[in-house]
């Protein structure tokens, strides 16, 4: 039975790959891009393979191993990086624009704007670090609470009811008594 499932899954994956390659070919045939700029399925797979080798190399490094042992810190770092992308982008945009303005002779303004921007970026990144720490803590705490509650609610355990004699009997629903005593 397991072999039949594996064969059907393999067959389904092959059909899906054929459909995907036909879809990519139809897009490439209908596009107005030059032939050398078109992407093939093999190029995508090779790019994916090189990206995964970079991930493996990172996970073998001391930093990757440390983050693997400390998932809360890794999650906090991920949230911080994602949240800090926009302010860093704006800061770099301001630096580039003021550098262009400096080429036109506004050197004092550039130093002032970069200093103010740098201090603003420092304050924003410190605030984002605190917010990402709090957010990841709340998300992990809510995950732990929710999973504990779900495990508690849906765990298979017998209901126990105390009899008047002091011994414990499994509780029965009223529907279980319907056929026992009929008058």
C-alpha cells in the first residue's frame, strides 16, 4: 500500500513538473524578451541549489550553530532584521541624496543631515530592537499557551466521577443510561 502511494505521489509530481515546464515555455514563447534573458526551469533549480548550499554553509558556521541552539534569539534577530529594513533603506536614500547635494556645494548641510539622520536611525533601531524582542516574546508565549491549551482540551483522558461510597467510577453521559432503565 505504501509503495502504491509513493508511486502515485511520484506520478503526480511528474505531471506537475510537466505542467509547470509547459507553462514556463508558453510564457517564454509569448514574451518579447530576448532569448538570452529567459529563465529555464533548470536555471531556477540550480539557483535554488546554490542558495541551499549557502544556507548549509551558514548553519555550519559558529554563528549559525549558536542561533540553532538559541531559537528565541534567532527569531528575535529575524524580526529585527525585517523591521529595520525600511528605516535603513530611508537612511541610505538620504545619504545618497545628500551626497549628491554635496557635489553641488552644500557640504555643511550634508554633515548636519547625516548626523541627524544617523542619530534618528540609532533611536529607531534601538526602538525596533525592543519592539522585536517584545513581539517575538509575546508570539512565542502565545504559541506555548495555545499549544498547551489545545493539548489539554483535546487530550484523550477518561472522565472520573466520585461515587457516594467514596470510590471513583468513570463518568457516563445521560445518553448511556437511556437503554438501561426503562419504565
